[in-house]
């Protein structure tokens, strides 16, 4: 078999590793009320999870042409989210054990998230994951999803090619970013978006739990390490 290592796993955070969707939805709905805007539905808010906050606000309130009000909404969201996250959102079942196993099995691990740097660092610290990832990128450091720059910067830092990597996420923005960067996009169906929404973006694979992802990726990594004997 031709050698083609699939050795780099890039994960979204919210809705993929962390069970934080409900807090995000609640924080956005409360923030809207705080600044005098109509609260969007649960489905509408879930559909913007993964975007950088300014992009999310633009999608939720396309008629909003007051920059100061948009900024107030973002600040109100941050305040509400921090209040809800005094006890940090838990990781999904199996995530911590699987990440530890994936590292031990030789994978390089990365995070590409729509969260800001302060928010991600706080979450990593709260779950004792600061040393689990080789590199992380946040939406306030580079171009937001589905622009591929976040993944491209991760690959450059790790000195790997797109063929060596996959992007794992729960939203269409994760899958589109993976396609745009030339990596294999894998969808998880337990997060923000529905199975049907994710399938429309043509992921290479869908899983219903993190344990299922671990079971899917490990044989491929082992296979990729085989070199054809002449």
C-alpha cells in the first residue's frame, strides 16, 4: 500500500469536544433581550454556532446596520456566556479518554474553533487539556470559518500536508472549511446541526459519538503506516 499518513486530527470545540450548545443558545437569546433586539429561535442560533461572533451576529440580524448595537450585542453575549459557564460545559462522553489514547497512538491533535483565545484557553485549563493539542487556532486570531486559513496555519505549523489531516466538526462551517482547505472533513451528529444539514455539505464520514470517531479513525491511521513490500 502506498504510504499516505493520515496522522493529524483537527477538532472544532463547541458541539464537537464540549457539550456547550445549550449555553451558547441561551447566552445569545438573553443578550438579544438585554440590548432590545428580538431573540432568535433555538434553531436559528444553533445554525450560526461555529462562526466568529461578528459573523454570527450578521447572520442572525442581517438588518442590523448599527455597529455600536452590534458591539453591545457581542458584549452582552460574552457576559451572559461567562455567567452560564461559571461551571464549565462538560466534555462529551468519551472525549477525554479518546484524546489521551489518540495522542498515545501517535496522532497530532489540533483545535480550530470559532471561540476567542481567552475562551478556549479557559476551557482547556478547566478540563486539564492544555498539553493535549499540538496547536490551536481561534477566530479572533485569523480568518473565521469557513475560510480555510485556520486549517492552513495549523498545517503549516505542524509541517503536514492536507492529505495527512482531517477536520472534525458538528457544523456546516467546519465541513466547508475542511473542503476549502483540502483536508478530509468528518461530521459529528450530536452537536449543533442536524444529520441532514451535515450530509448536504458532503463530509467523508459521519459519526454519532466521539467513541465512534475514535473507532473509525484508528484503523485508517494504522493502515496508512503500511508500506507496500516489493
